[in-house]
């Protein structure tokens, strides 16, 4: 990660990557974890002018192409449409279809 961050800072010396490189140790101390490559990717894509959704999709396509395809499908359907099958489970203690959950 450090080698990648150093190399990218040489190519894109201003903005988010430079800030990330200068603040990396403090951020790692605050988070109590090392900086992940996804943080470097986010700063790089932002410095390259990617919109957040475009950068997210590029990372998904490169790392998890199936998840990227699923995200595209779900994006068209909307946030409230979940891809769960309607399965009838005998003796299910949860609410039946059409019944409201009393705990909500």
C-alpha cells in the first residue's frame, strides 16, 4: 500500500493523495488499523475526477465483477426492491405475507 501511495503521489502530486500520504500515520492511529488499498483507490479516483458512483463502479468491476453487475441491476430497480425469493417456510415464527410485524 505504501509503495503504491508513494508512486501515485509522484504522478498526482496535489490534492487528495498528497493529503492522504501526509496524514496516513495519524489516520491509522485514530482508526487503530492500517490504511487499506481501497482508501488509496478512493483518493486516486477522486484526484482523477471520477464521480463517487463512477469510482465505486470501477472498483466493483475490477475487484468483484459479479457484484458490479448486481449493483447495476439493483440500481435500476430502486433501493426498496430486494432480490429475495418468496419462500414459504413451515412453522416460520415471523409474520406472514401481508401481516405487519408487531415489533416495529
